[in-house]
């Protein structure tokens, strides 16, 4: 039975971290160590964690961000496998057992589907209903589609994590996507189609900060395209990757009400890959929302598409 080191970064997490740690201690896979890194909390996080006594390994550091906290946990980990869990997420009891059951000697890392809960605001309960989940060689998919791998679902062999260099501590919000790209450069991934994580969605957070995430996405793509394998990609594929990056930025800007910024990003997407239909469609959608009752037109079109889809399935 392989040993799994579970790493939980915690910053001002007193409200949720007890339930999170308990979801690990209640795993059916028993050969594990729980490493919680208190990342400079100013609330009662440290006091709450001390109540677990020797059932966890508690590390403390000045506030340096989640990437640095995860790296610190990995540095002291003694398990063959590493697993990461955010301090407000929850594992189902058989999470590790299910994933390790898929592992053979050639398996480097595994992720799973998830349940969403909290401030979902239209997000479905099951993540795979809106996000395509890929398996095998996912290097190009991560560049074109963006990050479809939830960090709190991943288990990865420690030697693979170390070889990839761990998390980039200069990134705050996209550090997991950046790591998955580097790991996938040489290692195929296994996918467990079960929902083994309960992912808590908050109404506010770093992912809602458009300007920050714009810079982060650009940095991830620049770093990724500098990798040896990325340099073998065709010119057209590299242009598609940039186009999709600008599209994602545009969609996020539109959600934040940043109309001018959204149009700028969709324009960049068109310049990068003029034959792609998505940026033109997003520009039209954005324009409709700017006219009186435009949002009702968009909603009617979406309902019509949904009805046609249901009819074709039936």
C-alpha cells in the first residue's frame, strides 16, 4: 500500500480547515501523512490545527502564497505520492483509494472529476458537464483548452513533481495550470471519471480579478511556449494557443463588465487566428448585450440551442 503525502496550504482558513483535514483523515486509504502549511495566517488557523496533535504535520511560514506553501509541504513529504488539497475543499472518503486503484508502475499522475458547491451562480454541480476532461497526452490540450485539472483532485508521484521543479512561486492563481503543463510535457495522465472532490466556490477571489488573471495567463503561456516540446509545435498551433488565451481573457473581462477590455482581447484573438469563429461570436454577443433588451435575445438563442440539443439526443 503506497504512502501518500497530503499537502494542505492554509491562509486564514480557520473557518473551513477542520472539515477539510477531517475529510483526509477519514480516507479509506490509511497509509498517508497530512502536512498542513500555515501560510502566515492572522486568524485562528494555527490554533485550530494544533487541536489535531500528531495526526498532522504542521508547518508554518511567513505569508508567501499558495505555491510556496505547497512547495514547502512537498519538501518535507515522505510519501511516494503527493496529493494537494485546498483548505476549503473536501475529499470524498474513497478518493485516494479510487485513484490509486488506477495506478500501475507506469502511471505518473491522476486526476478526477468533482462536485461544485457554495456560490455556484449557475455553475452545474458536476464539473464535467461544462468542462471537457482529457486523458493521456494532455500537453497540447492544456495549452489550447486552458486548465481543466482541479488541483485538489490530483495525485502525482513525488519524483515526477520534483523533476518538474514544483510550483512556480511567482504565479498566484495559475500556478497549478503552469505545473500541469510542465508535468504533461513528458508524462501522460490518467483520469478517474468519478466525482471525488467537493470544490467550494466563493463569490469573490483571485480568479475574479480580471487584470491579475490577464497577466497570469500571459505569463503561463510565455513560459509554456519556451519549453522544448512547445518549440516543436507548428506556427498555426502556436497562433491558436494565443488566440484562445485572448478569448478567455475577453470572456472574463465581459463577465466583469469591462466592455472595452473584452473587445480588445477578442480583437487580439482575431489577429492571432482570423479563421476561428469564437471571437466573432463573442463580439456579437457582447454587442447584443449593449442594446436595450439585448440580453433577452441572447437568452432566447441559448434556449433555442438547448432545445435543439435535447431534441437531437431524444
